[in-house]
C-alpha cells in the first residue's frame, strides 16, 4: 500500500516519493488586474513553496488547471508558465501535468521535458490521479486510492455574529460504487485543495451544496462520511457533522 500523506501546512500531497499539487491557475492575477484589483503575481511564491517542501520527493504531478484563462491566454501565462516549469524540471526527476478543464493546448507552454497525461487520468501503482472535471478511465478507476482536484475544497465557518470565513481543506472518504459505468472502483478518494491561495475555495460543508465533476456524487462517493482536514492537520470530523447554511459568493465558487 502506497504511503499517502498531506504535506503539513501547504495544499500538497506526498504519495510515496511523488509530490502532488493542483489548480495553479497561473494568470489569475492578470484577470483580477483587468477588473481593477491591485495584485502582484504569486507564481514565484508558488515555486518557492514547492521547492521548500519537496525534500523527500523526486517526482511532481500537477493535477490540472495550470493556466487560468479559458478560452485563450493572457500575457502573464505566456510569460510565466514556460519558465516556471523549466525551473521545476531542474529540481525533480520527472514533472507530469494531468490535463484540467483550463489546460487547452497546454503543451504549447511546457518544455519538452514535462510529461502530460490526458484528462481521463494517470495511474501509478495502486494510486490514480485525475483533475476531476471529466470521467476517469477504467484503468484509473481500478486503483485503490483516487486523488482528484477541481473543486478547490474549503471548510466554511460561520461565527456567532454570522461572520463567514473559509479555510482550504482536504476531503478524504470512501467510494460506494462504480455506478453503471465502471466494473471496478477505488476504495477511497482524496480531494486536493487549490495550490493558488488567491482562488479561495468552494465550501465542502454547505447544506444542499453540490460538488463539481461527474464522480463527486452520492452514487459513487460517500460524501456524508468523508473526513475534513485543515492544512495544519487538524481533523474537523465528518462532513455530515459540519454542515452549515451559507451564502455561496463568487469568491468561493471558482472552477
């Protein structure tokens, strides 16, 4: 069984010797600037965070949404993505990007040393990796643990005066079925929080909230009993025991 553990304090997962991150959305700052926000690029901060926390990892997997613009691209994406990944290849033996829904023509931005995997996912040993916006392959679904992203999971808090805050979190639970589509299914799933902290997140504990992607449905996953963990490792309990009535603003609903 492959050892799978969150890396303490950051939205990254260690799967054996592999570091797994998701939802970089490089170019988001350009979009926000065009709307009047005053913000600087976080791409260098993300690079430093990866390198500073990758001491035990010699491989890197990015679970999709490397770029932000869809369709099209911003000058920031053209300028920053190639350099970002070129430098990553100097620190890891292999770097792999699993396609997300924002990654149209992502090969145009990546150095030749970077591998790409289709949106249907990648399987390494008993672990499967997908972005999560589309159906995984049967091979990926036959794994023991499925690691996916796309939802930017966050724990939503409401205090006594109705002030609302959200913190990035991990969601980890079990599969119940492969539905009518798959003969085999994983034993468990892990939803990875967005690596770009500017994104905010989608509340995993919203009453009547819906998750993005075809797999994150009660038909396939036991979402009620899934465990919620903050980035510092604190276990908050099962999702069904943390449900709150909250207003979903655009800040928490990026895909």
